[in-house]
C-alpha cells in the first residue's frame, strides 16, 4: 500500500510558530517537530484504510498465553495495529513493516484499581505489555479471561500528523537550556495556539507524546535507571534515549477511562525497536 507523507499539520505548525515566536526561536523550535501517526476513529475506506482497532478481542497465536500480571491477574486488551497498513515510511522510528502490535494493560477491573503500574516499581512492569506477532503466524480470536470485560471495538485509521514537543521535554531543554518564565515559548499566544491545534482525543504512534502531567520520557528514564533521586543528572541523558511507541487516550466510544481522563504511554529505545525487542518497552500513564 502506498501512503502519502503529505501532512497539513506541518504547514500549520510552521505557520503558528513563525507567527507567535521570534524568527530565530521559531526555526529552532520547528527543528524539534516530529512526524507521527494519529490514530483516528472511523471507517471511511475512501479516504483512509482501517489499520487497527481499540478494544474487542485480540487475535493471538495458539501458543501465546494471554498476558498476566502474576499475583494480580490477566491484563485487559487495549488495541491492535497492523504494521503493514501503518504509514511507517512517514515516521522517524523503525516500526516493523508487517506483523501486528497488540497492547495490554492491567486496568483495575479485577481489583478496583488498587494495583498500579508504575515505571518506578519494577515489580509492576508486568502490568503493561506490548506483543509483536510476526506476519504469517497463524492467529485466532481469544476469549477474554474470567473477570475481564472487553472494551467496545472501535476501528482506527492512520493519518500522518506532525507533533510538537512538550515544553519540559528533554529535547527542548537540550536545545534551549532552562527556559525562564519570560521566554517566548511560554508566551500566552503561542501556548494557546498549540493547545488549540492539538485539542481532542489523542491516540498515536510515534512522534512526540502529549503528556497529561509532565514529560513521560523522564518518568520512564528514571525507572530504567533504577529510580535514583529526581535530580540525578543521568535521568536527563537517559530520557533522550526514549521515544514514544504508542499513546492511547481516554476514549468515550471505546469506554476507556484511564484514571481521571488520562492516557497510556509505551516508550522504547531505538535500538530495541530496531531489534523488535518489544519486551524492553517501558510503560507509564498519567491522568488529570
């Protein structure tokens, strides 16, 4: 399948940056933009192919066990994406060219939300999983384990979209150092323009994450380093090694509510993605 790499958000972000920021700062900011796949809800095959879905039941190989967090129970199935249908050539991360990515998360159905998946708690990491199922492997729909209510199925299309980094993202700190309160990037006009541009439900693959609270890269970097103090200088360097793999937002149509209108994030190092080591992906979540 041929995918267009044309992205109207690129021109829009360039325009608002140049309108709201001094020229030199605008160009430096624009250099930090990254392409992503925005996973939109819809089934209009005339404009975009359906590339995956939220919810429903997963298709798994016969020898693949349903993911379980030992001591807590089975995870809920969140989403599946067909890598062959994703416009991966438009991205700057090395997604598989085929096969399926399936995402699972311990969502609190079995314990009323008592057990929390936290990047700073290695014992909790089994509460979020990414499974990669290579192309050609026989699969079949798998019934949900007892106590797990499947989410309503919502088909997803995959337009390409340019994303901007969160202002406390480590790449912004690297480019601009510490931003004083009066820096143009904190300007009200620029901030409101960015907020309006990205307003709405955000499911995405690649690009910059849209955090609900603070940058997710720092959260997973600290967890990967064994949870040193937050002021440990290694965290900033480690955070630069992590890229967004997938983000799944709260979604009314899929009956997905992550905490208080939050979002789920899976991040991965480029070398692990290239080697298809999805078991090395790190997870975090944030809510309002």
